[in-house]
C-alpha cells in the first residue's frame, strides 16, 4: 500500500522520459569512474564518499545543459546507475584486499579477476533484489520516520535544477561553499580536517571533523538522532578508553606482544586504543543493535512479504499505479535462488549448500539493517565495515568448527564476508536512490533495473581496478594502507587461531542491550560507539544548528518552515559540493597529481596555528548554514 498522504513531484499519472539509452550509457560511465576513484580513496584512508549526489549533478548538467532535455526522472536514472559503482567498490575494498595480503605472505594464490567479479556481482545483485520487498516497509511506510539524508538531498538538488529560482540558488550556494571548504581542507591541505582535544591527567579525548558534508548530515537528521550518535561516541572515547588505559596501563597491548597499553597511549593517544579495542566493542554493539533492529522491524517486514506474496499471481504488479510498480516478485525469488546456487557452486566460496543458504539469510538481515541505518545517518556514514566485522566473526567461527581451517578456511571467510559486505553497501545505496525516486515520482521498477545495470558494470570493472592499484602501490603499503581490509585479515586470523578478544565483542553487545532497555534507539547509539568521536561530534554540531532554528520564535509558522527548508536546501548543496570535490581529488590521487596542489609543506604552520585555522574554517561553515536558514527566516520575518 502506497503512502496516500504523500504526493511526489511527478504524479503517477504523468508520463515523462525516464529510462533512456542516453541515461544508461552516462550512468555506466559514471559507475565505473566513481567505483575506481572510491576504491583508491577507501584503500588509502578507509572511507569512501557517496556518489549519488555528484552523479545527479553531473546528470543534470549533461542532460539539461548539453543535451537540452528537460527530464528530472532521466537524470535520476543516471545517478541511480552511477552511484552503484561507489557502493560496490566500498563493499569490495573493505574485504577482498586481505586475499592479496595473504598471497604476498605465500599462504595462497591471488584471486583472479574473474573470481573478484563473481563475488562482487553476486553480492551486488543480492543487495538490489533484497531491497525489492523491503522498499514498501522502509521507503514508503516509514517516509516520515527515516529521513534518508543523502536520498533527500539528491532529490533537492535535482528539484533545484528543475524549479530554478531561489531553491536553485540556495542549493548551488551550498555546493560552492562546500567545494571551497573541501578544497582548502583536503586539496590544498591548508588546515587539518580534524580538531582534537586531549585532557591533562585524564586519558580521554574529544574532537570534531570540520567537513561541511558531515555537519550537513547532522542538520538534515536533526538534533535527536545526532545526540544519540554523539552519546555513543562519548561513552567510547570518554568512558571506555579512559577505563582501559587507567586499569590496563601495564597490560600488553592487544594484538601486539611488545608494547603495553600505556606505551601505546603515550605514543598514539586515544586513537591507538580505539583501533585495537573500541572497534571490537563497537562491532559487538552494532551486531546486537542490528539483531534488535531486525526483531523490532519483523512485523513490518512480514507485512511487506505478505503484500508482495499477494502480487505473485499478478504479472508486473497488475493495476498498480506507475510510482508503485516494482520488479515482479517471482523474478526476484527466482534470482535469489539462482544466486544462492552460485554461492554454493563457484570454487572461490568453498561452502556447502547449507552454508550458501546461511550466507543469503545473513545477507538479507544485513540488507534490512543497512537500509535502516542509512535512513538515519546517510550512506557515507554507513558502517559497512562494522557489519562486515560481525559477519566475519560468525562466518569464521562456523568454518572453524566445521573443519574449514588454514588458508582455505580464511579465504572462504573473506569471500563470505565480501558478499555480505557488498550486499550491505548496495542495499544502503539502493535505499537512498529509491528514496530519491519516491520523492521525485520515479518508477521503482525502472530504478531497480538501473541498479542492476550499475552493479553489473561496476562488478566487471572492480577486479581490474584492484589489480591495477595493487601493482601500482601494493596493498598494505604507506601509499595504500587498506586499513579496513587489514583489520578484516586480523579478525579472521584471530578467530582461526582462537585469539579473538571475545570479551570486548560481548561487552559491546551487552552495552547495546542496556541502551535498548533504557529506551534509547540502539542503532544510532551503536554507530556512535563504533565510529571515531570526531565524526559524531561534527554531526552533533549540525544537529545543534538545527536545534537553534527549531527553538527560535518566528512571527509565523511559514517563516519557521522557510528557515528550516532553507537550511536543508543549503546542506543538500553542501553534501553535493563536497562529494564532487571528493571525487575530483580522488581522481587526482589516482593519476598522481594530488601533491601538485598540496601547500601544507609551503605553509609549514605550527600545530597551534593549524588548529586555529581549522576552528575558524569550522565557524565559517556553521555561519554559512545560519546565513541560509536562521537569518533567511529573520529576513522573511522582517519582509
């Protein structure tokens, strides 16, 4: 059943250009380019940037300006296909490079390009197909509950280009400001992208990133969700880390054997403790939070499957209106069965049929969890690696207790983890795209076909991309550290050798249960526990800006709405601007040109001056949001 209280921009009765040859070709090109750029970025720094909004902006420019066409739904198909490359790359790079690292150690052969392609394709297609029955539960029925910040922002960007006028100027002003700030921080590297504060005599640490896109997520999500995330970060960085340091100062650091916790803290600060302890605690909290979230969502999910089952006997959705038509559920079920058989049959994933079924069941679980999480915090902050950690813990244990040990068992664990990691990433991306389509009035079936095309094109390219990057710099090197994959490798080795710190994982799970009992939404809190506090603090700053506007007294409710919406439009543009510059900087890095614009060596600023510069820049970012929200509302109030 569609949400009757909501009306999309393009009505269900309208017939406009949507799925065209031009949109497919442009989308495939963007999927390959964004996938390659984000593969490098993620392998270097452990994070990727969302490509939905950059793809939408490029699509709008090409289709509206170059091709002189006026179809917002056609531009949406381009971004739907294009963004699949980034998400598939994110899922692949967090796990598959571990196989290359083991090959360098002589434990096994490198995976072939075909094997990488098959793993990526299976995971990507399952991620798309799982979102077909989940769309009604998460996108339609919870339209006013889950904001899907990047999906909403993407729709605002496309609408700004369609409507023109003040909306467009606000969005593009946000893009300009954000691009400028991002270029200063990560391009010119004139100031650090993070401010940190350590406490004298207390081994805790707090800080914030100063990236406009992260702050924008906090504004769009609002103060409540932002505060839940920040609370999780406070618990990890100002409670757990100090306790570990104070009571374990002389204990040998996990997983090292040569240094103590106190020595690591003295050398690397709280971040050194976070990498070896808090990430396991956070992974346990995420796993427990995911299970709790799934249990709470079961009534909606069951109802969704009942609705889907009713349509099995009706071809192509029967008489459903255009904006409600999805892929035929019979096709979806058949495809999932076929992909389950492939998981069982292809040699690179050495599991039996029961194991293949377990992989697919876990994949659906994480698809549902991932889709709900990105609805809260956006795709860029979707902790895919956290879900991969939980998957690897379970998969490696099952393999170990069923006799699959050694190199073969480790390779199987990483392959299973890769499939589920890619499922999580693609389902999150698909959710954002379907949210954009829901707001605009796209045909869900055409978007789902577009996702399949994007996943296929990206899967065909990712194997060659990984091989080229490994040949150019080598995974695990200073230039290509592959931090997430290195962590996954360590986890699998730890479980196989029975040396994994289960006490930390259980601590995180129990903490999540306590948080749920207290009535606090567990997933955003668990995400805050897992991620660096600098990220959740920046999101909190955005939430506080939104709180100021929500609490401000305006002359009329229309003025409040204008102020809030002005901020959403500007923040949508900020997300787009940073995404575009992030892609551009990643491409410069791929071609070895990033150092040309790096002026950090020329400036040679002291840490104190650099931090002051970061604070000033962060203040300017906040003031720019206020300029287009609170002060815009005041201007309207006076006028």
